[in-house]
C-alpha cells in the first residue's frame, strides 16, 4: 500500500465574469509516494503545487480524478487523523499563544486532554519553542511562526506530512532550522510530501522528486540516481585571460571579466586543463565540482514543457 | 463530533473576547445607560419608560451590530488568512465548522447580553428602586432580543459563507431592517393587488420576522406577554435559524476555497 496514490487528478478553475471559461490548474496528475519516503514536489511558482495539496487536503474539489492516502479515499475524514498539513506562508490565530494553538488543533484532531497535556510541551520542545510561553503569536517572527506551523502539523499521531513551501519567505537561519526539523521527522520514519521551488532544499532532504510545470507532471526522479550523475563537471576560475586561448577547446561556457576567467570543464579533462593553465602562467583561483544535477533535471523538465506548450 | 464542535465554538468565543472592539461596545452601552436619566427629568414613570426603551433597544442594536460585525468575518476571515486550511486538513467536517462558528458567536452574544442585562438592571435599580414584579417581565423582552440574535447571526453566517465581508454586512443589515418592518410588509400585501401582492407576501414570509420579536414597548408599558407568544417566537427563531444554517452548510459543503 502506498502512502499517497494520486490518479489522474485534474483541476480547472472557472474564469471570466460569467464563469464560463475554464483555466486548467492541474492536468491528469498521477503519482505514488512510498511509505517513509520524503518526496519533493518541485515546480516554479504557479505550476500547480499548491493546487495539488489543496485538492488532497479537501480544501478544493477535483474536476476529475481521485487519490488515496494510506489506501483510503483522500476525502475520508478518518484518514485526516493520520496526516499533518502545513500551508504555504501560514497564518495562525494571532490572539492565541503557541500552547493554546496546539491545544486547539489537538482537540480538532481528536487528541485526548491527557495526551495533549503531555504532547504540547514535548512538541514545542521538538520545534525549539519551549520558551515561547504565553506570548501571543502576533509577536512571533516569521521563522517562529513556521515552527509553530510544523508543530501544529505534528501534534497528533500523523503518518504523513504535507508541507507546502515550508522554507519560503524565511531567512537563511530560519531555512536551516526548518530544514533540520524536516530532517528529524524524516529520520523518525515519517512520510513527507513537500512542495518547493528551492532546489537545494529538495536536494538535501528528498528521496525522490517530481517536477510539475504548468499543471502537468514533467518527470519523477530518484535523488540517488540524480546524485550519481553528479560531479561530471567542475567550475574553474583563474586569473590570466591570455591563457584562455590555450584551453578554449577543453572548456565550455567561458566568461571573461577583466583578467578573471570562469569556465566549466568535464571532470576527465580537469587535470589537463589545469596543467595547461599552469604552463601559460595563469593563477588558479578555484576549482569547484558542480552539483547542479537537480537543477539541470528541473530545467530540462520545465524547458521540455515550454517546448510542448508554446 | 462534540469535541470538535466545542473546540471551534470555544475558539470563536475566545477570539471575540480577546477582540477589543467588543469591550468598547460594552463600555459604550454602559455609558449610554448611565446617561439615560439626563434625557428624562420629567417624572419617575417617564424616566423608567425612557430607561427601559433605551436600555432594551441598546441591548438589541449593539447585539445586532456585534453579530454582523463579527459574523461577516467568521468564514471569510478564515479563508483569507488560510487558517481554514489547517482546520479542513483535520478530521473536521465542513458542517461542523459552520455550526461551531455559529454557536461560538451565539455564545459571545449571549455572554454580552448577560453583562448588558446586569448593567441595565443596575441602572434600573439606581433610578427606580425598588424593583417591581413588572420589572422581571422585562426579561421576556431581553429573551426575545436573544432570539433575534440567533436569527441575525445565522443570516450573517449564511452571507459570510459565500460573499465578501462588505456585501455580507450590507445584506445582513438590509435584512435586519426589512425584518423589523415585516408586519408593515404584510399589511402592504393585504392592501395590494396582483403580482405586487404575492411578491410582498412572499417577501414578508421569507425575511425574518423581527417585528414579532420586538416587545420592548409592550414590556416598557408593563403589559404582559402571552405564554403562547413566547412559545411561538422560540419555535420560530429556532426553526428559522436552523433552516438558514442548513442552507449555509449546503453552500459551504460545495464551495471551492481559494
């Protein structure tokens, strides 16, 4: 049994004054997510990621298609006891304190009073908010709110977490903290389905990724396979523009800025190029292995879409 | 079901209680009651009449304003701020959300009415002491005002379930005004002809009959209110509110949220 099984899910929104036009937001999406897997749902803004999550959460209704979560119909209220959801840039009742908010969501999820008493401090501690006390959420920073958001998604006994752009709008420190939290949940064996347009986050956390663009699934890739294809290229930066002529056939995408040159070189050519540069008297600044495979994969999949759809 | 309903109800109540606007309105009513004697320097009876009329009208008007003011945002605010997303992703049925919100606002209005009633009776005691048996009858007038709150809250929630806050406020207030004059609408129908007659009749039955819930003048003049009327009004308010809430649920169940 899959954790999530989406079959031909489509959603069109009515547009225009008389609502006679239809704007497709999601077209025949089919994919499966294994239990315990961390699945990245990638796509540029407006690709259909949030629409997919809103459909799965029962916030909007599909135009066609269906989905199963842990083997049950996705609109079955009982299945919602097993899932947690963090919406994109969440806003919570700002007149509540963090413990009050968790108590409210715990009650809605059927967590008993006794269990809530035990779980609320533990959950707050797990997201690093044990000092939040009775401060109202309106006084929280964006990063703290995001952590409260994750806390509300895990307060009940959930098996699957749906996170919509969990790192968006956060500063580098906030992103790091949220990434650590997701990693902890991943280590605890939870199934995590998260949408993002930040590729480095997906690369760091995901087992598999799917790329969606203009409402259509463009491809699904296993991160390990994508990683194994990594490191075929390096980026070399050196000082001495005159040396470029000696290596111009061995490098790609050379960029010259004054005396500084930046170019990409295949890993097997790297030593030869470095030797030639040394002979030409160039000063080596840096050699960096390129790990842009996910980005390449993403760009390839989204540019395919551009080609398909003029 | 009950724990989820009570969670939504209590959270709605808590939100209203922590909303400072609510306190301002209560203070305003209390100031209004305190200033009542300034308007009536004629005789004790007139003073009582003025105080009862002003006090009960203020309880009604301010309750209706609070009902509309909070009611228009009950659903739309949760959609705009996306707090509804985290609610609907839990085992909460959409009808539970609507009914919980309704009960939360009714609880708020009830609490508000209790405080205003205490303030009103305090003012009454201060200016017309001792209190008489006729003063206890004023509670029937307040009970009818509470029934009025049940209806106006349901109506506002209905509009809030599919319309923007501004339109919800306009529709609800318009319906409150028309409902207040529903007896006149019925009289108009009786003296009309043709399509106008039936249109006026239909409208008079569809709009809430706030006229029959208004016994302020009657109780202010120490006239008794028939038991049958209390029963009829109670049944009417409960049925009307339940029907409107049912329509709100049916609309909300099918609604695609942004």
